[in-house]
C-alpha cells in the first residue's frame, strides 16, 4: 500500500469515519482526535497501534482517576507498565506522559499487547489487554473500506471498549527502588568498580556485581 502524507492520511481516515457514521461514545471525540493526531505525529505515522494505544491509555487513566496525567501534579502519580515494544506503546507514552527517563514507564517484555496503569496516590491499578479476537472483527465494523489497514484504523476507533479490551483490576507492588525521584540506592561492583543504581546489582559468590560482570549481559565484548 502506498504511504500517504500524514495530513492526507488523517483527512482520509476522518472522512471515512464520517462516512460510516461512527459514534465514539466513551470518550470526547475532540479529545480523542487531538490525542490521535498528536500521537501519530510523535510516533511518525498513523497506524492501528496508535488508535489502540490512545484508546487504551484514555481508558486506563479514566479507570485510575487521572484526567490530566501528563500535567503536574498528576504526572507524579502515574506509573505505566507496558508489555510490548510496538506501535501502541508510543501512543500510551504520548497520552499519559509516562516516560522511561522519568521512571514512570516500565517495560516488561511479555510480548502481549497490554498495559497496566497505576495511580500511586490512590493505589488503583488496571491491566488492559487488547483482545486478539478484535482483529477478527475488523471487517464487520468497517465493511465499506477498501483495504485492511484502513479497516483497522476505522474499526478500532468504532469498536466498543469491551470488544476491543479486556480490563482487569489488579494490585501492583511497585518496588521502592523503581519509583520516580532521586536515586535512593547505590552500590559498587566489586569486580569492575562501576556504580550501580536502583538495586540493579546481583550477588554472586558473596560478591556484589554489576550485571555485566555477573555474566547477565546483552552484549559480548570484541577484541
Ligand atoms: Zn505505528
Ligand atoms: Zn562490574
């Protein structure tokens, strides 16, 4: 499929939405449109993952009682665990303001299109998973659109939440060492001397070691 310029793509999808008379009931349409446009710009393209991610993040924030998660003071209350590193994850980060560098975005590599939204202030947490069955229902929600990609873009906006998502109330014990804020824990690798922050050290043969010295490394040195 030819890749359209971003503005044309947005125009086309919203035209298609109007055409099939889509009514997004749960969220304010204007807010959703603004968020989707911003998220697609930040991500680099408009894709079904942006639609799913924006809706998932809006629902997650609503469930834990945050209306302006990306603004102070609410930005300090939110932790989001994402379970996949694909398109929707960028949309979730965009909508919520959760960021890896702020320690508010946690990546748990489960390979599942799911995220858990935690409000540190009231303890509420909900895990939301995009249902695999929603993919099979795309054509019935946008039968008039010409190709799969556009069908997905339109259908994921139109599907009721319960068709698109499975929602579970959960409890998340966020470790103290994983919280945002200043570094609370530091140790020193007894082999190479590097400083290890946030309790990421390992203990091996009665030694405190960084993960590289402990052999738990994602790379190999080359000579
Ligand atoms: Zn994408
Ligand atoms: Zn070391």
